């Protein structure tokens, strides 16, 4: 059986996992609060990352702080986790990825999205320098974005006022998440996103837009995705009803140049990328065009620079001070050692409202696997369910379960020390007070004594006091991490996104799986293709299962 690049033998790995299991047993009942008797704990179980270039350092401090001290990881646990990362070959595989080796072994592809954010870097794939092509596309994107923003390229009715990005999965979530995140930097046309094949998405998005001043971006790496192609045809029809040359207001972001030509998009309006950029890692290149048009090429460069700074850190920092590695090890400890099946991503940053959805694809499409690279069944649970909503909204919805439910949900808080609305300073103060309160409440909880005092104060007595008090107990000892940064700038967003990418990579290497394929999305696509003709009145296949047949009958009757 072939072994993946740099990986130690399985015996070494399973011994370390066993030692981690034993460690988990040892610390299971230890209160988190007890760990803080060590006054140096907060600093020791945190890492700071100053990703700024030397030139920017004097004016633009961009240091982020990742605090994982409110978890029950101690020095011994951390040493074991680092031993695990080393034995799994994280460093060797990381270096193989950056060197352009084909580490996506089931698809025979390299994984080089990091090259997109370092256009002046050097990367060769099978001896071929990939950078000139990448730089040429980036230059064309910049030129095009400037023309659209400056009115040099217009629609039939004048300067472009609205941009509609049609794409799904990685061809939607990245730019949609980043456009919202960087709203304070928008000084270009408004951006809209259509992804769902549900016609409601196109209908609601197009309502109120003027086809004569709208630019349409069809974003699809393969240019075959049924949702995107259906939406693209619908939007072309919408435009053709008012615009004499609709093709002139269409752009394609794709690696499938023949297919974009068949769709009628001129080659100079196609921005391509190669198969070494996976869909969920593609916001850094042409798929980010809507973002570049919204915030301008210079700000987009800052976003890239943030990602590149995180790459440099990931490649060079010792594992004990390496932010993506530590974030991954915390994830492994919670999901694979302690068995917590989900993790919540909780941005106290309204403009990161789409980050949980973005991370759902990044993490769950990457690490939701059941076989190892060599095709054997995995021996540990793989990627946890990732979910979340911005704070403080979530507090008034699902935090009840996080605080008092029977499942432990490790929480990952994100927050900016400064907002973009100095005139609304109190809002931000309240936001900060809430995020600090949540991680503290999760850790400390509230014991029965304090709960009894509260019940007594509310006027309860005797048995009723005891009953009421029990409902007011918080078990505490629930783990959380906090990623805090000065402000959500383009550069900071780049750092955050690259941080999570490398976290997913590191976890995938430790689990011995391929984080870069997504075979699990194929079966549903195939079945949808075979069911569509039945919905259009085609003959029923006799072997159709009873439930699906019943649902088809219901649809026909409602028809
Ligand atoms: O359904 C899975 C997937 O292939 C994702 O990985 C990808 O981001 C998305 O579909 C969209 O693919 P494309 O860009 O080829 O339309």
C-alpha cells in the first residue's frame, strides 16, 4: 500500500493517539478555571501573529491574537498533539504542497492556490513555471476591474452600476463572503450573487436591476455545473430582452475555455485558472473578480498580501508558535480525541455573517471523508460538523444548548477590537462585552450555590427553590477559542481565510485523508440528472423506490 509523502508509520501514529486518549481521560474532570491558577496560562496558550510587511509596520498594525487558553489543553497535551502532527508528516506535506507536488492524489493534481496570492513568487509544476500565466491573468483582471469602475467599459445604458456573480459552492461562497466582509471598502458597482438553481434566487436578485447597466459574471471552474449554467442562461435571456448585444455584458471565470466560447463569451472576457486551484480555494484568483471590482485592485492586492503573509508564517514558524497548526491541533483535540461532533464558528462581526457558510464548504467538503489516502477505512472520526451564526444574534437562538445542553460544542469566537463605525462606539463596546462574556460564561458556568441564591432572591422557598435553582445551573467547563484582530481590513480578511485553509490542510494530513477532492458530491448530481426527465413527464422506472415514487406523485398532483 502506498504511503503518503512524509507520513510516519501507522504504529507510531496509533501509539500517539492512544496516549492522547489517556490524556483526555486524565483531564476530563479538571475544571478549566483551575488551569488559570497558572498566571502565565493566557499568554502561554495564545499565539500572536503580526502579518504586516516591513513597509506597513509603522502605520498599519495588523497583529491578530489566537487565544486557546480556555480549552483543557495543557503543556503535556500540546506536546503530544505536536508529536502527532510531526509523525503524520505535516511539515513534509506542507512543503510538498508549496513545491507543486501532486498531493491531491485521487485527482492527480497539485494544490497551488497559494501561488495566486503571491504573484511575484516562483512555482514550477513538473518543471514548468506557472507564474507568468497567473500574472498575465491578474494583470488583465486589474485592467478590466479598473475599466468597469472608471466607466471605460460600459453597458448599453451607461456605466456599470451592478455586478451579478453567477456561481455555486466555491464559485460563490468565497466572493459572496468576502464582498460582505469588506463592505466598508466598497467604492465600485454594487455586487449581487445568484447561486441556487431555485428560480427564486435569480428572480429576487434581478428584480430592480437594470439589464442595460448590469455586468454578469459567470463563475464556474468546470463551466458544466447545472445550477450555474441554468442560471446563466436565464440571466442571458433577461438581458437579451433589453440589450442588443448581451454577450458584451458577460464575463466568464473558468478553466474550460472551449465551453465559455460555446456559451458566446469572447476570449478576452474570460479569466482562466488551472486545475491546481480547487473550487473552495479559488477566491484568490479570477473567482474573486466581483470582489476586485467592488473594492478596487489595490485593496484586492491587500487581501492577497494578507493571505501570503499567513502562508509565509505557516511555512516557517515552529509548530508550537504556528497559528494554523495550533488551530488545527485544538480542532483535533476536540473532535478526534474528545469526540465532540460539531464545532461552532461564531463571528462577533456582522460582516462575517457568511463566514460560517464559507467554512462549511472549506472544512466539510475538504475533510468529510471516510477513507484514508491509501483507501483504507479511517480509524478516527474525520471532519466535524461546522456551523454558526454571527453574535450577538446566535445568543438569542441556539446558545441555550451551548450553555446548558447535553452536547459539548467547542466554540470558535472571532471579533475585531475596532469596528468601522466610530460614531457607533457603544454598539461595538456592547459587542465586545458580549463576546468576552460568552467565553467566560462557558468556562466558569454557574454552580448550584449561586443558582440557589438567585432562586431565593426571586422569592422561591423549600423544594420549589431547589427545583428552580437546578434550572439555573450552568455546568461550565465548555471549551472555546477566541481569534481577535484590530479591524476587519482586506489584509486581515486575507489572513483569516488563509489561516482556516491551512487549518483544514493540517487536520487533513493528521487524519491521513485527501482534503482536496470531493467525490461525495457526485452521487446526488447523477441522480438529479436521472430524475429530471421523470419530473418533465418521462416514463417511470420500475425500480424506483417507494418513497421517491410517492414524492413524484405528490408533485404531479400539485402540478
Ligand atoms: O459540488 C462541488 C463543487 O465541485 C465544488 O467543489 C465547487 O466549488 C462547486 O461544485 C462549483 O463548481 P464549478 O466552479 O465547476 O461550477
